[in-house]
């Protein structure tokens, strides 16, 4: 599989190039293409991670299908053979790394569910013993399992970092009924995904989800429980008190923390060793979750 820094479909209007995904307008639907770009701390790197886009897209496709009974999603097709005829000449580029999805009115928030103490939740807990305003027991350490799942929504900012908001602020933003629907959907999806991951030897520590409306129906959109949107830990080696062995982007973040870099562009160059180890973690996440060996 060839590396893809950015896609090119001249016949279609390009709606956006995100940190990883390129989005094209198909009229009554959207074409979503996952590239091999990688970002950390909201900065996109020049180097590409082999297979990353295809694995991310394939993991999302796996979860969208598996979790459809919990909540509908926006996927129409993940098979280029089913795409419109004019896209067939791009089938080699689109294979495994694309999907056609319904147009949805995207809600302007990210819905994060946390089961373990890590990341911004750890920083918040160390400051005041709370996570998103919810008081936690004293004495928790990095990597500890939380006494209950915590729903921590955030804004989606056009520029700069997203901002954590309380459930009350979410209700003010979207209305009480929608805020409650988002919390329930997020928790239900997380519980179902976590139960499957655990059978595969993976702890789902936390994950962020995005939702939209198709008509009046709430649907899961964008990506689903990928190494870019979730923390996947090795169940057998889990031990609170330090960073956990992971199958996600956390490995890259931890390496970047060792550098003298202020987390603003330009991004530092990624050595080949770090690229290879990051790619290996994405491949292992796929293999564990699906029981299938990744091949090009």
C-alpha cells in the first residue's frame, strides 16, 4: 500500500483537510479519506506513518458495524466497488482508507468518556481532586481505574485547543434533552466497545466520540474507537502508578515530551525508529481488536 500524504479527487469539491482525514462533497453524501498523516498536540507532522490511514479507517469500519445495534452511524459504504462509477479509477487509492457516509448536521462538541485516570483527567485530579467537576476519591494515581465512568464533553474549536466543558454547560449549549442523549449514547457505546476490547486483551482507558443528526436521529460520526481517538492499554501489563504500555498515539506523545519542543508548529522531525514503532502499534491494535493479521 502506498503512503498518502493527501488525497486528490479533482472531480469532487474538497470540503476540508483535517489533521488526518480529507472530506469531499458527493452531493447527497460525503467521501471520507483517511491519509497517513499523524498529529500530536494538535500539530501535524511532515512524516507519514505507513498503513496508518488504512488501519484507522478499517478499525472505524469494524466498530461502526459492531456498534450499530447500540446507536446508528453515518456509514453508507466502505467498499470502493460500490462507490459511484467515476470513482472506480481511484479504487486503488481508496481501498481500505475510505468510506462514503451520510451527510449529518454535526454537533459542535466532542464527547469523551473516561474509565481510567490519564491525560487531562489526571492533570485535573492532581489540581483539585475532581474530573470535570466530579469529586474523585483521594489517593488515586496515574492509570488507576475510576470508580465510575466519567463523561467529559469538550468544545470543538476551529483553531487552538478544544475546551473542556461541564455537563451543565453542554446543556446550555445544546439543550438539556440533547445533552442527556449525548451522555447516554456516549456511555452506552463506550461500555459496549470496552467489553469487546477487554476480551481482546485491551483496556479501553478513554475515548472521544463525535455525533451528528441525520434528520432528527442522533448518529455516531467521524471515527469510532481508533488509536487516534482512544487510549488502548495492554490489559496483562496494566499497573497503576505510571504510564501504561499502549497501542495508540500515546507512545508518540511520550517521546515528544522528552524533546525541547513547545508543542507549536513547526513540528520536530520524527526519526525512522519512532515512525516504525508507531506503525507497529496501530497494526497490533487492529490485530487484537479484530483477530485478523493486518496485511496490505
